[in-house]
């Protein structure tokens, strides 16, 4: 019997020894994964080691529980993190950071009463005096958060929030970005099964993220997302992205795989050409290679790139920084400082087009996890607002994108997901917003995406607005303000519009057109009518001619030739005389409206200069081709109906710019000073 007992003791000892060796091996593997940032894989090893650690080894068991808890916290396994932190405390890991992180996880779980107790215990004098300064600040904010969150939830707000399942999968989707001239494209990151590659990430346990795209159909309905099939995505991790105001450049977070070294997120840029995105090129913001750089956002004026980093010089954790963008290189980096950054983490900056900065933080007072905050610029820096519930929740809320100037769009949140995976939600906050939308385009031609619009208001507003690819721009405006808008583009005359904004009870958008006349090509004066076979201007011609008067007044240094043309009917001599008289009739009208005679040169071409077809006109008349010249011989090849259309096109009145320096120089050729001011 004694020999049997000794045998059992021997077997038990061997088993305990093997368990200890197995636990040590698991810890070594876990530590390696942890050093590489592969927290999902590290957590599995630490869990294995914890399970194989005898209960009587309390200190070792507590240390291993703490390692496991830290990994669960980082991969958003909130309930597992809470259990692991509680075990760490139970086995003697009574340091302030363990209590701080447990309190944060309880906030994230919505266990506000328990969070209040944990933070309260941490902030008693005996413990607080031994806590790092940043931990005490975060604990104080956490305590106030746990006290305030139920009140925010009860009060609610004007925001409405809805989970948008058309975009979501059984994995993670986050950081949506609206694009396209009509906001009909939604870019976002997802770790769903359709992402590139076959391997699972050691960081999250899912596939590496790719940039996906959803588009609206002709009925305005969002379609199922598709992975962007270009060099934009790879088997590595492509994360949170943003677009420049013109939509031609994408900045995104990239994280390359390396089995031997830690992976630090970097920012890359991709250019869009012919609807395809190029392979991302790393953007070097600093020479720091041991810090992360992530979550890019471009300011509405396109001058600054905002981003997140944990590089030295910040306020603790991850901070929001910015760097000036230029064509040649990046300017010096700047930390946004207080009140935006805290000892906690500030992440996912994004801009509303009105200049408000939205970001997420776990360092300010919030409802739990990452809360969305609004930083409004003012004369003293930034003024912070917490938008309350339901935009914010007990989970992580982040990654805003806006549908133009409206306070509606999409964001991401892991609220209600047991795995801690993020999903895309829509939001709307009904506001009375007044905007002006305009299109800048060439008369008789297409949009001018290289145009610039200057907007000046009598409230001191003075803005320089770039236009989108379709030649449009949108800008928020204020009631009780008079605005002047000037559309400009190299090679074209300016066009001015004036707008008086009155208060309204519902959101309103004012729409303006900026047709720019070419300096190098003849410009049709549409809707000019003469009495039959005569040079007398008919009354319905005055509207078009009055617009020409305005154009000449807006461009005081321009001189023009007024050209009248006829079709091929009648003799050449007769048509020249008739067209000359008609051109002179137009000039006389302009002179009667105050335009200087020596700025105007009438010219009758008869039928000697038939119209040359421009591409835009082929859309209206498909039987014509670009660069066709409507000579008599060519016109007679068409049907009678088509011939009449061609004859109407030939019977036209145009103007052509002959000088852009009228009145700028004196007789000796010296620049007149007043012309500089004009």
C-alpha cells in the first residue's frame, strides 16, 4: 500500500513538473507574440499558462492573469478582460494600473456602479499617493464618467443612430469615409473573409484589414461592399483612410507583417487614376522608426495632414498631431496639445467640412471605451463638446464621415458586439444648415476642376475655395450676411455672383452657376434675336446682352470683338453687310449700357466663318462630331431637319477676347496704378 502511494505521489510530481514546464513554454511564446503586438495569439498562450499554474502559487498566478488581461483589453474582449483583471487583483496584483484598467473595462461594459467603486478605491489617499500622475488623472476622469454616463443616457440627444447591415459582416468594419461628387461612394476597412490573403492576424485573430468600397446604384441604394481590386490592398493590414478634398489622393494606415520584429503602423498615400487606386507609398512624417503613425485626416482646406502617434513629445498614450502638406515635402510636426490631447489615447481624427474636428478619446470624461468628441475652432484654440447619447455609447465609438455640410453620415462602433468587433452605423442630427453650392464650367463646355472660387462676406468671411472633379463646390454660409462669390480659372474671364442670406426654418441650399468665358476661343452669346432679314435687335435679346454687360464690368481690362455670322443662304456680299450691321447693333447696345466704345470691335463675317463643333455640342446633336466645320458642302449631306439645325448653329453672335490689358497702361506704356487695385 505504501509503495502504491509513493507511486501516485511520484506520478503527481511528474505531472506537476510537466505542467510547470508547459506553463513556462506558453509564457515564453506569449511574451514573444506580445512583443510583436500579436495580442490575440499572446492571450491564448497566457490563458494556457494561467490554467496550468497551481492555485497555491498565488503571485505567479496573479502575474499571468495580468498578462492575459492586458491582451484582452487591447483586442476589445471586454468581459474576458474584466474577469482576468479581477483574478489578478484576487491573487495580489493590487497596483493602481490594474485598478485603472479594470475600471476602464467596467465602464466599457456599462457596469457604472462597479466602476465607481473601483475608481473610488484607487483614489483613496494611500493608493493615489503611489499612483503615477497620469493614472490618477485618468482615474478621476473615469470616476466622473461613471457618474455622468447614466445621466447622458437618460437625457439623450437629437442624434438618431442606426446599424447599417448592408455594409456589415460577421467580422469588423470601421472608419467609413464618404467620397464621390454626390457622396455616392463609401470606403471603409474590413477584416471580413473577402479580404486579401489567407492567413489570420495574430493581433486580432481575423484576417488583415483591406479597404472596401460600397456604391449607390441608379436608384440611390447602397450596394454590397466589394474589396477594391487594385494595388491599394495587399496581404498586409490596410486600415483607417481619408480622402483629400479633391478626392484624388487617399491617405491610409498601413501595417506590414514581420515575424521577427514589432510592427509599427505607418501612413501611406495612394493616387487615383482612371478609377483605380495606386499602390500606397509610405509617407515619411519624421525620422522616427520606433513609433506608430496612423489614422490620417486632411483638413477641409487641404493644407494640413492630421494623424495619431505615440512618438516622444506627446501628452501620454497616443496623441493627435498634424503636419503641413506641400507639393515638395512635409512641414514640421505639431502636437495639438490641450484641450484635445490627454494622458489617455486620442484617436481617429476626422473633419466636418465646416472645420469642426471630430476625434475619439478614452482620456476625457465619456460613457465608456472611446467616445466621440467635437473640437470647434475659435480665436483661443479649440472648444470641446461631448455630443452625448446615442452617438456615444458604453463601447468604442469613432471614425465619423459626413454627407457634405449636413450633420449626417456614418461612423463605427462596437456597441453590443460580444466579440468587440466594430460595425458601421448611420447617424443624423437635424440642424438648420444653410449652404451655397456652385458649379464652375466653361461656357459651351465642361466643368473646370482647376477653378478657384473666392467667397467674401460682410461679416469678415474671406475664403478661397477649390472645386471638385465635377467643377462643384459647397460651403456653409450664415444668415444675415451678404456674400460675393468670384469664380476664376486660368485662361478664362472671371464670373461674379452675389448672395443675400436670410434666416430660414429648414435647411436650405442655394445653387449658383459660374459659366466662365474662354480668353482663347470664341464664346457664343446665346439667345440673340434679330428681326427677319434685318439688323434690329428684338426685345428678347436684352437678357443675354445684359449678362454680357455684367461680364465686361466684372472684367474691366478686357476688350472684345463682337462677331455676327450667317448661314450659307443668300449672296456672300449681302450676308457680310447684314452680319456687319448686326454686330454693330450689339455694340451700340453695349455702349448704351456704359461700356467704352474702344473696348468693342464689331465684325460681320457673313457665311465665311462657319461654326466649328465642340465636344459639348455633340451631346445635344449626336449626328455631329467634334471638330466638324459646318460648311455649305458638309451641311448639305444631312437630312433637311439636320440641315436646319446646322443653319441655326451657323446663324450666331459671338465674342472673342482681343485684349486682357485694356486701360492698364498709359500712352508711354507705364502701368497705371489704379489698374493694380482692380
